[in-house]
């Protein structure tokens, strides 16, 4: 699976994403639907590490978190 990454020099994009997704800790893992650009799960890291290590309930969908990504940041 291809993972996107930012160069360290792209701090403005990093700040925008951190604000948009209310990131307060690193590492953070958020699942985003590729078609709708909606957040599927805000706490995927916690799900993997603590709650559902075997992935039985993956993708841990939550209707509570429904935040769109700006059109300019879709790929």
C-alpha cells in the first residue's frame, strides 16, 4: 500500500493538516475514505494497539467523526 509523506520543509502543509484533523500527538493514524474523503476512524492507532489487535472490527467506522478534507488536498 502506498503511503504519502511530507518533506520536512513542507511545514505549512503539516500545520494545515494538524489543524484540520485536530492532531495533538504523534504518531497518529486516521483512516480516511478514499472516495468520499471522510474520516472513517480518528483513533485507528488506539484500535490497532489496544482495542482490536486482530482487526476483527476493522475498519472501525464511526459516524461521530464526519469531517471533509478540502478539495485542494484530495489525491
